[in-house]
C-alpha cells in the first residue's frame, strides 16, 4: 500500500523509538567471572609446568644454598664437557680443574706457595678465591641473576683442606665482560670430612668420612647414603656409579637408595606359648654387599687407580695398564707399565708412571710407542680438559694439544696473574 492511499492521520505518524535497557552486572556475575579467570590461570600454570619445568626449578636464596641448573635431557652416553660438573674421568682423579663453556676454573699455587682458585677465559686469567682446594666442579647458575636477562653465573663446588664441601658463585657474567669486578666469597655448603665429590646437574655425589657413597640434591637439600661398604674413589657415569673399594676392587653402585631394613616377627602372635616360632629374626631388606643389586662387585682384582671412558673401564696396577668392558668381563692388557694414575678422553690414554706423564692411544701402549710429555715429581691425579692435560705437582702444570702436529706439548707450569 502506497503512502498516497494511507489515511491522512496515518501519514503523519512517526515510528516509535525502542529503548534498550543497559544490563547491570550483579554480584553473582562478578563471582562467576572471577572463578572462570582463576580456572584459566590454573590451566595456564599447569601447561607451563609441563612444557617448561625449568622455569619453576629454583632454590630459596635465603637458605644460603647455591642455585644450580637442572638438565631435563637424558644422561649422555659419552663424556661431554658441559655442566655435568666435570669430565667423567676427572671425578676419580681429584680434579684440580673444571671446564664449562669457554671458562676454565683451576687451582694452583704461586711463588709464595699460597693456593688460589683461578678462572681463565681466552688468554686472560683472574684470581678468585684463596683456598687449598681439590675436586673442583663447575655448573651453570641461571637463577642468581635471573632478573638481568643479559647476566648469568657459575657455581663452583670443591673440597677444602678439612674435607668440607665448599662453593662460590662467579657472577654476574656478561658476554662482553667475562670477568666480575668483585671477588666471590667462599662458603661452606656441607661440613664434614668428605673424601671426594662429583656434581651432575642438581645432584652432588660424595664419599663421606666413613667411606660411604651418597648423594644430595642441591635443590631439595636431601641427603641419601647409597652404600654399606666403604670406598675411596668414585666415577659417576650416566646413571651408573663406579666406585673403588677400600681393598682396591671396583664396584658398580645403584643411584637408588636401599630400602629401610625391618625385622620379621619372631613368632605368630596367635599361636600358643608352646608353639614353634614361625620365623627367625632377620633383616628382610639388607642385601649382601658385592652380590646384590645395590652394590655389585665387577672387578675383584685390587687395582691402584681407575677411570671410565665410553663403554670401557680403565685400570692401572702392578700388573700394568688394562682396559675392560663396563661390566668387567672383557679384559685387554695394553701395557705392562706400572702406573699410579690414569685418565682417558676421546681415546687418548694418560698415565703417571714412575714420575713421568705419558700419553698414547691403545695401539701406542700395545706397541710401546707411548710418548712422555713431562716430569711429575708428585701428583694427586690427572685432570683433562678438551685440549689439554693438567697435573698438580708443586703447582699446576699443563700440556696442550696441537691439532696440526697431533701431539701434546712439553709439560710446563701454568702462568698465573700477579
């Protein structure tokens, strides 16, 4: 119907405006929105913990304990110079050096015979902490200076002359300035008469004053003794612990603690007084050392020293230099040379024999063509870096590897800053 045909009064009418009422939130609406937001935040938190657990692994700095990095990757099957703390062979050698990233931490004494811990980056060396230290271990610390995106730090663990587990934090470190302006402070992490330590990620393995092997978590601050037997050296390799018994034999230890021992009842409580006891008093969870799953003897022969490299166990003794399979079953005598210390990395075998440091491959020792690279009047072990070998003998000495000549240089004293 057109406008012209509408009644006149209808033609003058305007359409009515519809008023839209504004909605006001009620108290229940606010509660619902808040509850929904909380649920969403919880779901985001759970998702982040699942895909990035390293963001939530930190230590309470007020406790005075050092922060450490935790690797979520599986244990490497071959040695790598990363923050496992040190190379595996160094663990059994009371390491006087620890290499991580492009930094070398080492202990040495200058002309005044005062021992210090130093750090070397490139061609520069800086004095850090005065201490008569051994068993150096270095790991990365991403937490102490987490508020500064460009800064990072390293935590260095070591044993002092009294056997205390000590540490210091080296940082903040920047890419353009690898040295800190202030000197770090030595702190005692655990008092005691410890014989050796080995740090891998968040775990610190040790031999205590009684010779027992154990581990402690640097994050949860837990302390677990793993052995019943007494040992004098250990090498943590992947998920295994190789340890040298006090009698010189080699054991393979579990990283899982023994279950607590409990005694079985001596008699059935429901039986009459004259009944025969149903069980004798025994420790149900105390396996026999040497033949159980917690402490397995893999080498009964008494050896002077040992180390692990790849799938091989290397030992030295009066019978010579021997390479064995990891379980001790296979045996290859590489040389009849008597040696006091041994360390191996990437197929290069280093031994200290009658005051001399030697290096060679397995074939070199078999053929008697190993090379003498320096005199060692006294030594507490052999420490290996990626391209150098170190011994502590009246101060730190080093022999560096030359890739062009495929040879190690003469052993010389490490240059120290004034």
